[in-house]
C-alpha cells in the first residue's frame, strides 16, 4: 500500500537522498527544540494518570467480549463504516470531475487549459486545506448531529485530496502511447478513456482504498463530537474507566482496517494481471 501511494507522488516532487537526509535532520532538530517548551513541573505527570494508563495496558489482555457489549460494538462499527462509505461517495463525486478538470487533459487550447487548471486546483486546495474535524463542527452547527454532517465533513476535504492526486496521476502518464492515439485521430476524451485512464486505474483504485481506510479512522474521530460510532463509544468507556471495552472497540477498528487493506490488495492484483 505504501509503495502504491508513493508512486502517485509526481517525480518532480520526489526528494533526493541528500534532501531527505537534510529534511530528517531538520525534523529531528524541530522535535528536540519543541521539548524545551514543555513545562516539566511536578504537575506534568500525574500519579492517577499513570495508574489509569497502567490499567489500560493491563486490559489489553482482557477485552470485554460479553454478548451485550459485542452487540454495541457491532452497531458502532456499522455506523462508523457507514459514515466512511458515505463520505467516500461524496469525495469521489467531487474528486473525479475535479481531478479531470484540474489535470487539463481534456483541453488542447493552452490558455483554456491553464485557466481551467488554476481555477479548479484553487478550489480543490481550499477544500482540502480545512480539516475534516473543522468541517464537522461547521456542518453540525448547520444540520445538527445528523449523518449528513458526518458524510460532508469527510467527503469535502477528501474530495479535494482525491482530485489533486488524480490530476497529478493523469498528467504523469507516459506521452508516447497518448501521441499514438492522437495521431490516429483520437479526441482528448478518447485519449483519456483508452490511454490515460487504463494507465492510472490500478494506482488510483489502490489510493481510493487507502483513502477509505483514512475515512474509517476519520469517522471514528468525528464520532467523538457526538455523531455516534466507535469513537463515541470509546469516549463513554474512557469516562467510565472501562478499559476492557475500550480495547474491544479498538480491536474492532483494527479489524476494519485489515479487511479494507486485504480487499484493496485483491482488487489491485486483479487489475494488474
């Protein structure tokens, strides 16, 4: 999965080994500098907090598997996956047309292509610049604690991300086979359908699945604001110090991610045969 996502990064944006080493040193220096801002007083570490942390670590071996709570876990899991699926649907509806317009692959006129790319890329940049948690707070204010708020909060920023990645991937398709299609009289739409899309399909499907994983995690986080789901149940369990229930919910989240990753690998394997 990591290699598939890495392939989507444009070659011109990939760092050399020397640049990566310099960036690593800068990040380490920034981390060490940030430690100096920590107020290392007696209140930094609380004895009760350490005891709670130890209790949570011990509970990893004794998750709550009672039938009644497992029913609650299944309901919370279903709600989380439903939010993620709805959010990804919105993201794809935004990202695919946005990516096509932002790539400029359907326009041959240089001026129209440049203006289209600049405008749409600006819109996509705006959508993904705002974190999904902030979008959630905005839509909860507008629509209340409804599924629509969760779906839009995930779908809008993810749509901006997918659109940007799709645009870059379509532009990175080798030009030689595309020129062969054009020389045979194909329009830019036909070049897209028979040239660019097949070349980018496997990587983009893999990236869609990766984003679906992220959407599941985002849905779990968003449920902390009251939208319901795994995160909401974890918050309740933590308030009651029921650490066994916390681990049951976390294990359910891990199983979802593993299932999506396995599904992604199978689909990609079929596409690349």
